[in-house]
């Protein structure tokens, strides 16, 4: 199973109002944890600032932001 790094979990947590205090799994659905369209924009800014990366527009879609794991996989490719 895909492991989600602790620093990425800390970055996500403020954007997920329905998340409990436990660790996220790759299968956790971001919308179910409270991420809405405005939250996606704010999260994207925090990701780009936190990892000093500019994510390409072609990965910024519903599939990428479906689960914690799908978002991490999309980001991990760009942070090396």
C-alpha cells in the first residue's frame, strides 16, 4: 500500500475539516474529508509553496484530487 509521508499529511490536514486526528490512508477521499473547490485552490497554493514546485495544469483535475493517495502520487512525480 502507498505510504503517505507525514509532512504531506501535515500540509493536508488544515484543508480537511472532517478529518480526524489519525493518519491518512491513500484511499481516503478528499471530498469526504471536506475538501471543496475553494479548498482545492488553497491546498494547491500550499502544496506549491511547501514543496517549491509548480504543478502542471494537465494534472489538476478531479482524478488527481479524488483521494489522498492520488494527490500524493501526482505530487511525488514532481518533487523527485
